[in-house]
C-alpha cells in the first residue's frame, strides 16, 4: 500500500481537487473526500462542498471553522467515500450542523465547543 503525503492544515488551505479528512469525523479509509469548492460563511466558518455525492446526487458537504485543521493530501486519494445516502451530522454540544455526510453516528463537537471543553479536534 502506497503512502499518501499528508499534513495538518487549515481548511482555508484546501483547493479544488485536494483529498482531505476531518479528524473529528474520521471513520477509516472511507473518510477521505475530494474538495469541489469552498464557500466562505459568516463568523469564520467555511463550507466545503465535496466532489462526492450520495446516491440521490446530492453533494456531501461539511462546515468547518477556519481555526480547525484537516488532514490534507497533496494528490487525489484513491480511497474515497462511497455513494451512500447522506445524513445530517451536528455538534453534540451546541447543535451546530456539521453538514451532510455519509455517516449517522459521528455527532462530534464543533471546533469552538471542543476548544471550550479542551478536547480538541
């Protein structure tokens, strides 16, 4: 198995075509996604729209705080999330939505909540 060069970077460092994974939502090799586009949101939040979509054709997406970090690959990944039905994923502390992802149980604290609780993401 070949290694994928990775580093921990800000979500704002991602560019279309990059492969990435959000550590707080990591669930094995199927956690890797491809960036389609970034959308700046109010309050230092960024929506990452992914190149992958669910079986109905809706693109997966995740909202990440600018201060959060993602694991980034310098080349497209070969193992990407399969096209399953998407689920709304949210922060289990404040209820802020993470986005539309192919996971149903990863209701994980968002960056501000994790930082307040000192558990980190």
